[in-house]
C-alpha cells in the first residue's frame, strides 16, 4: 500500500482515484472517522481504544465508532508501532487533497 501511495503522491488524478478506491474519502462514515482521528491526534500516537473513543465523541455512537475504527484498521490507514498507532502520513496527504 505504501508503495502505491508513493506513486500517486504527485499525481492529483491518481491520488483521487486511489482514495476513492479505498473508500476513506467517499464513504461518509469512514471519512468522518478519519477526520475525527486527524482532529484529535494530529501526529500524536494513540491506541485502538483511544481511536474508538475519539470517533465516538464525534458521531455519538460507540458501536458504530468501533466499526469505523476497525474498517480504517483493515484499510491500513494506521502506521503501527507495537500497540501505538499513527495515521498513515501518505494517506493523510492523499485524503487532504479532497479531490
């Protein structure tokens, strides 16, 4: 995934296609979850439970927040360091394009 992101980083059209393909940008719940994490943690590390709490505070539904965080985890939007997570910086750049 990271290699693919590195390829699309400079190409706005390709970045748009990639972000749409993985669903973070076009799926309202996933986008809301991603932006909630970005707002809460920026570049700070967090864990899965912290992520669920941050998303639940934004959407006011813990069950749905857990589903969103699990989906984001499957989509590999987290840069893992043992139990600590960060949002994947290259994916953040692609999503930030909001193309």
